[in-house]
């Protein structure tokens, strides 16, 4: 049982590490080539206003998500945000692959920018999969404060009922 728990903790650690590194890499590559990121975002098949909003909010959302995944208290919500974002990006890639848009420039940064759409899809599906693994492994501890409080209140209620 101890070995099984250790394996789960190691796998969770690796999942967290990979997701945090992915988000930090994605956001930093956008900041390091901000002019290129802006140019590529304005080539997307979105209205200009949406592109302008995404340019402003996307890198901070990626950084915030990385921090949420890294911090134990916000890890679960960070993993959920990861799943939502990666699912949205994956749906967009699938739409591109099915020629839903007239033009499809990539606004990714760094090495990811050189991926073909099939490679983008595999990359995204990999992170969707490990995000799900992270959510499954990142369960609240059985002896957390809420559980302790519930048990104490139940015990007090039972004690009162017996003595009353």
C-alpha cells in the first residue's frame, strides 16, 4: 500500500511539473517575442477586438494557471482550468484541421510554433490526458480540516443524543 501511494505521489509530481513547465514556457515565449505574438494573433480568424483581448489576457492566464497548479491549495482548480484551456485549444486545432477557418496561422511561441497541426493536436491531447490523470490523483486528503470538523460535529451530536 505504501509503494502504491508513493507511485501515485511521484506520478502526480511529474504531472504537475510537466503542466507547470508547459504553461510557463507558453507564456514566456509569448512575452519574449511579444511583437511576433501580437502579429500572429492579429492573423487569426477572430475579430480584431478578440485578438486584442487575447493578447492582453492569455499570457497572464497561463502564468496564473501554472501557479495554481504548483500551489497545493489551488492545484485542483488549476488542473480544471488547464483542462478547460487545453480542451478549447484542442477544439480550435481540430477545427483548423477540418478547414473550418480560411486562414490558420499559429500564434504559439517557441519550439511549439514549428509544429504541424497534427503535432499540435498530439501535444494538446497529451496535456489533456495528463491533466485528467492529475485530477484523478489530486484528491483531497481524507483527514482534512473539513472532514475532521464534520466528524467532531457528528460525534457531539451522537453524544448529546445518548446523554439526553
